[in-house]
């Protein structure tokens, strides 16, 4: 691996920061993607990501994995019932977490690293509940995050479709990548059985609100289950879509590369 990993801590929040192969060259600054769940999707894809960087198929990026402290609290936008009888429900602390991400963690990273700090160079990405909070971050802080990667985001979550229907994602340069596996939820008997149909409804809502194919990419996988295997598989494709096509290339580099990613 030619890039570097470093552990950081900001006001008690642990993060892992990846800097790409050319980091440190004079005058270079880089887009940043903030990843949920301690950046687990990048941990499984380092070699391939660096191949994409070194072969110029993807602009070099700084990747920041943010470690959750209470996942079911921080990654949920409002309280919701438990999925299992007798278990505690979701407590809905997402607004406070996203505020910390946007107003504390991001400024700290911008101060310590050679970032391109503008919203058009900043992504928030997550899988499952991490994808749900990545979606919510774009609604609450559109001036901070204009790139969103939703890897099997929990669109089964109570109230999320209604929220999307009554709110509009702001920002003319916004891009979203959505992925869901066709087998997700197929063996569930609770609300998670709605994972695939609700993701399709979310995609349709975004289309109705003006997100055309130049700003919104939706992919599926016929054998995709709700596992980090498939989240990691589609993470590089998400980065290509969010930062390719001339969007978010590192300062001093050529224009972003068209990804050419197709539905599977």
C-alpha cells in the first residue's frame, strides 16, 4: 500500500484517516469522503482503491473512517420501535451526531490535512444504518456534504420515506449513489422485509424531485445480501460515481474520470 493510515482523535471521537499515494506533494489538495463504522468498507478495498488511484481511474482522495460510540443512537434520525420483542428501540440521536460530524470533525480534518473543504469535494458514505445517517446528513447540512453514498441504506426505517417526501435535498451540484442487494430482507418477517421495495421507493422519490441520471446512480446486485461483502464491493463504484465525471478531482490533477459503472 502506497498510501498511509493514521489514527486521529477529536474531542473523544476516534477516526482513522487514509491519505493517498501522492499526499505531501507541494500544492496538492484532495477531496474527502467521511465513512461510517470506522471506515470498514475501505479496510477491505485498499489494494483496489490504490490501483484506481495509480491508474488514474479515480481521483486521489482522503478517506476518513469515523468510529461510532453508540451506533443505534447515532445512526438513527429519530426514535423508532425495536426490531425484536423485548429489545430497546432506536433512540434517534442522529441530528447530534451529524452536527458533530459537520461542525467539529470535518473542520478538524480540514485543519490537519490538505483537503478541498468545499461541499462539492466532500462526501458522506455509509452502509445499512450508516447509509441512513449519510442520507440524513445531506438534508441537515447541504452546505457541508454534497456527495452521498448510500450502501444498502436502511430505508425500512420508520418515517424515512415520509421525511424524504416532505423535504428536498438542496444543492445544484449534489450527487447520490444508491445500492441495494436484491436478496436483502427476503428472509425477514419484521419491517426489514421492506428493504428492497422501500429503497426503490426512495429512488423514485428522488427522481420525482429532479434527480436525473446525471446526479443519481442506483445499482442492484441479483445475489446481494445485507453484508459488508457487498457494501465493500460497491464502495469503489460509489467513489467513482461521486467523484468522477469531473466532480471533486484533486487540485492540480486532470479532470475526473468517467466511471463507466453499470448496473449488475
